[in-house]
């Protein structure tokens, strides 16, 4: 034995039964010409030892690569999937394990296998998803796979240990894009040491992705990452020098992060380290805790930084415990003090009125609907592992009459299997391609999992009528309440199926997250078996008959509730299986349509290349999304978004009536469209238009399409929006309120930190008959009211100016004028048309507030402009402290009410982790996702934060904390 087995791994040597190992595996790659090709591979049955002594490197790589799989020289392939299963054990490796294209690496959930890097390890990465080609005379050549097309990977249920490896070792090289995931992984690295440069996960490039439930112990850097857009959730960092170090991004969402005993929490300095050339576009940190961290966030953002809003950041419900500095510049200047719960704090470009301004400071928290939260945080749920099931509890599709051969019609067999299954069983689709010729109904109580993404392949006469589309999978019926869980499936169409809705989701969840999709994708064309490949639908073909995809990818109906995590609704832009990987032109009518007013969660979702829209929300409510990712169709505007599918009023399709005749740039697919939608929160959106009829000269001029986001009669909060190629980032009720070019943070991407327009929601009733459709619309204004918050020292119940003015016979309702400043609306009945609002203020606050009446006020240091009809005034407070009167603008909703007093600050307490101890010694399996949530510890009140505000033009206005609150509310509302 050349090194001893640490006690850390002793528990893994005892085998624990896991159903995935013990069921009868019958999966076959339906479109692989080799009938002997094996999908499921148990590494111990095929030569790996996992005994903690034997070097398993060669055996593991041989097992993964067997069957002429897609490796060096193959950019992508759907015909060679493999699920590589690791029973419990310690697998010693002395070189990288290469996770090839279309590979799942899955360990025993109940007894995690360990991949242990030996002291003699040669190479940079223990697990490598995209090796670099060796080139003589160079450090490295190009990667094996195009990073933006490096799809279809999973790694779950492992310990990766580099504690005995060289000090420069990296555990996982995750150089990937969409439809990739890691879950339930523990990464153990060296702790401390001046020479320690070990990293947990390294990502240098790619397009989109998601992972969750990862624990990092030790190391120099936990995550060293850069990607176009990404979503990560439930991450724990213990004893790292730096928990998260950003290289670059356009947008990244971190949710439920715990950082313990690290020197730095989130480092946004980026690769260049130049404040004027920041590489990090936007980061959102949500529902997270940092404990015993020297500096929470490092940033380059500040006066004169750039380009534009680069370096944007939102802290949302982030608790800094025993962490003295929350946000600090690279030069060491503290921007936001620590040891507090930060409810909402931003830096970046903020929409106000009809323009944007650079802003840095505390802001009003976004109201989060109760339907979406648990314990004050946005609800989340990891993909079920069904760890307590036995093999006898699993009903496999091929043992119950289905063939999955890509030829046989499996509709009846699948429906019978779903009808047969009980809520205590699991329906398991062996890998294959299952032809479905008519609607399959998924009853409440059914749980479905797939082996390495088996394909549900829609094909048949039932799916041909685009005027009367029907679902392929119907999950529940309207009005049903219960649970359905679906994970690891892919939906496709075989040839044109223009009347198919791939999934219609009707089921309302009995409890939060009881109805959900995890790692479920649509892949339309561009792969074997679809008959929509580059031999028939190559770029430029424009076959409007034979290259039709489905009517819609997924429809979440009015009665539904659904939890989506890492779902990719993709109409292919290129062929994955041909040698040349040519671009393809395929027409899918619509992407994702949501009409639900119940709870909908969408973590790490993407919708791409769909004709009319990619995401549309109509009459919806109670929606949370963490990172939408969109590419609009490469072929538009030839044809435009109205062809070949035509608008169907039953599905609230856009008609693009706002576009002038012949304006094809205007008639292009919406990235995001909302209609009469409220209580919707989007944290992160990367919406891109890269082409005009397959040419790309339009990118540099922001003219690939005119509009990207349309908010119609909707009240939503949109945080961290990034666009490419669109002239207008956002339309509100048909008016462009945010243009791309002024908000650009590099030559490609435009960024907007926050927009929450005031809605004018229409109450719409639609009646449909066989011959006519009549729509009646009643519009009611939901414009918010505001009031002046006023409190004297020692007063427990502050009064508002609304209350005082009302008692004087005058109501101080106001809106924001075109400059984003509050403009009072004198009520002619209560106040009289000539009421002098200033006189009322002067009576209420005679001397302390030092209000100066000016005819031509201007914004300058220590002042803030208030416009009252034709009278301009300046409200000035030179000093604000706890022993003086305080005031600030308070958002009051439609009907102002008295404001409850804010409790005195209390010392922040560490937030307990329900998933793992702060410093785990032995990695434990992730708790069951079905376990009841742990009770939350009450969060401390947030002390008044310091504020630094950057106005357009770089002028810095430094004001005290309460005055900062005033400006924050004005800018955000």
C-alpha cells in the first residue's frame, strides 16, 4: 500500500443498497447502429476496483470511452449516451478522468463513492469535461468540444478528494453549457498553506448551466468561474481562502450560499483587475449567509468604473455574521459594513421613470409573495433521489411492455404503466426512444425518472393540426391537486408535428414543490431520429412544410403549479450528429407559456430559437425565476415571427401590431413577454439575438432585432437583465423605456440591474366559440401611492405625512415625473387647486429640516429635488442622527397605511444549515428532498446602511443613511 486509506473514507467501504444499482438495466441507444452498445455501466463490474489501493485511472477512462464514444475529434453526438455508475468505494486516480460528451457519472446516493487523487497525480483536473488538445510547443491547444455547445452532462453523488494531491490541483473542470448538472458533490481540498493553490471547480467559458448541493472544504478557491450565464444553488464553502472568484460573466445567480471561515466570500475583481475594463457583468446573491469571513464581497465598481454598468451586483437577504465588511473595493475601501442582515443592496444600472442611472446603495426589498417562500426565503427543492426505495419499488418501462426502439408505438404501454403505478413506486424509463402517437395523461401521484435522458418522441396524425393542438404529455387535468415528479427525460418530435404541445401542465401542487420537473428538456431537431436534421433542414432551406417542429414546447395552465429546475426548451440551431454540425432551420411555434396564478418556480431554465416567443406569461401571478436564457431564431427575419405559424388568440399569441408594415426587425421573437401579469420576480435574464437571417453584422450596432422584452399591463420585478443584439431592451406597454446601447457593458452585451415598472393591469375576459372570439377589457390603474415618513425621537409609532396632511384636508399622493423625481398630485377636492404644499411641510417641520424654497432648484451634494406642480423645492438635511427627526420616502401601495416602527437592531446570529454541519468531517448524503423543512431562526433587523450613490456622469453624492433610503425608493419605484 503506497498510501493509507484515511478514516474519512472508511464508511464508504461498506456497501449500502441503492435501487439504481440493483434494478434490471435494459436501456439501449435506439439510434446507435451497434446493438451491443451498452448504456448503463457499473465500473466495478467492468474492471475498476475502488479499494483505495489500486490505481483505477486507466480502467475508469476505458469504461467511459468504450463503444466508440464522442471524444477527441467529435464535437457532439446523441447516439452514444452512457450512465457510468460508481458503487461505494475509494477510487484512486493518478490522472484525469474524462467525462465525455453525453455522460452521466452517478455514485451510490446512500454511500458516496470517493474519487481520490493520488500524491503522484499528473495533470490539472481530477474530473475533466473538456480536455485541451496537446500541441507541441504550447501549453495547450483548443478544447476537445466547443464550449458553447458542450451539452448533456451530469455528475452526482460523489466525494472528490485532492487533500493528498499536489498543491496546484483542481478537482473538477466544468467547461460546459446547457443541459448539464452537478448535484450532491463534496470537494475536499488542503486547508491552509502558503503554497496552496488548489481549486474546487474551474469554469473558464461556456453558455449557461446549473448545479446545486455542492460542498467545498478547504482549498485556495472553492469556485473559480466564468460563463455567459449560470445558476447555482445550495452551495457550502468551509475554510477556503476565497469561496467564489469570478473570472468573467454576463450574468450569474447564486442562491442559498453558505460561506464559513473564509478570507473572502465573493471576489468580483475578474480577470483584468481593471476598474475601467471589468470582466464581470452581473452577479446576484440571494438568501445567503457569510459567517466569519474577512471580506464578504470584493468589487471594482465605483465612480468612473466601467464599461457602463459592468460589475453590477445585487445582495438580497444576505446575512453577514461575524463578518466586519460586507462590500469592499479592490483598494480596501469599505463600501458596505458587515455584521448585519442586508435585505436589499445594489450596484449597477437602475431604471427610473424613462431612463437609467448608475446607483450603489441600499434599496427597497422586493416583496416576495407568500406562495413562493418558506421561512422568508424563496422556496427550493433538489431533484429527488428516491434513496429509500428498493429495486422492487421501481417499475421499468421495458419490463412493462414498452419497447423504446424508436420504431414501435409505445403510447398504450406507457399509459397503462402510468395508470398502474402507485405513489410509493417509481416509474423508470430505461434509455431508449419511445414513440408516442397520442396524448398520454400523467395522473397525480406518479413519479418518473429516466435513465440517461430517454426520449419521448412525438409522432402521429393526432399532432398534425396546428389550429387545434393537443398535448403529448398532459400532467393532470384542470382542477387536479396532488403531486407529480418528472426527472431526466427529453422530449422530441419525429418529423413535422405542428399540432403538438410537448407538455401541458395542469396539476396544482398539494404542497410547495410537490409538482415538478428536474433536468427535463425539449430537443427539437438536429439529432438522430427526429428527421429534422441538416440533410433536410439545413440553413437556408426554409422548408415551411417539412421542417416544422411542434406548436409549443410547454404550457403551464391556469390551474397549475410547477417547480422547474435546469430545464432547456431548445429548438436546435445546429445538427448535433452530422460530421459538419451544420446550422439547421426548424420552426417551433412557441416556447414556454405560463398562465398559472398559483406558484411557479423556474431555476436555471432556458428557451431558445422559437418562432413567436421564448417565454410568455399571460394573466399569471406568483412566479419566481432565477436566470432565463434565450436565443431568438437565427433565421429571422426571413421569415419573420408571424410565419409559418400564425397567431392563435386562444393561446394569447403576440400579433406584433406595434410594428410598422414591412418592419421585419420589429417582428421577431420575444425573449420575454408578460401580459397582465403580477407578483412575478425574475432574478437574472440573458436574452440574446445573435443573427439577422444568419448574418451577424447586426450585433455591433445592436440591430439584430428591435425589441427583446415586452411588459404589457404587468407588475413585475426584473433584476439583472442582459441583452445582445436588440435595439430596445425593454418595452413597457409598447413604449421603449430602456435602450441597449447606453447600457452596454462591453461590445456585445447590455445590462440593466433593475426595472419594476408601475402596471396598469387589465382585467380580461375571453369567450371563445367555433366562429368568433370576443374580448372585453376593463383597465384599472394600480399606480402606487407614496407618503413622507416622519418620526421624532422616542416616538414608538411614527406618523406619515399622509396622516398629517389628511387631517389638514389634503392628500399627498404623488408619482414620479419624467426625470424620476416625485411629483405631487394635489387633490382638487380635498386640497384645493392652489394649495401650497410647501407651506404645509413648513408647518409640519418648521426649523429642523431646513427646507429652502427655490424657484429653480438643482440636484447637488446633500440635497434632493422635489417638484410640486410648477413649484420646485429643495429639501435639505445637513445632518441626520438618532437624536434628531428623521424622514424618508416610503412606498405605501395603493392605500397608504400607518408605518409600523422598525425594531431595534439586534446582533446577527448565524443561520443554521439544515443540509450539513459548518465543518463536516465525514460527508453525509443530502437530506431527502421530501423531508419537512427545518424551522427558520428569526433574522436580525438590518441597521441603517451607509450609502454611496453614483449619478450619471460620475458625480458622487454622499448622503446619510436615511436620506439614502429616500433616493433608493425614488430610483426603484
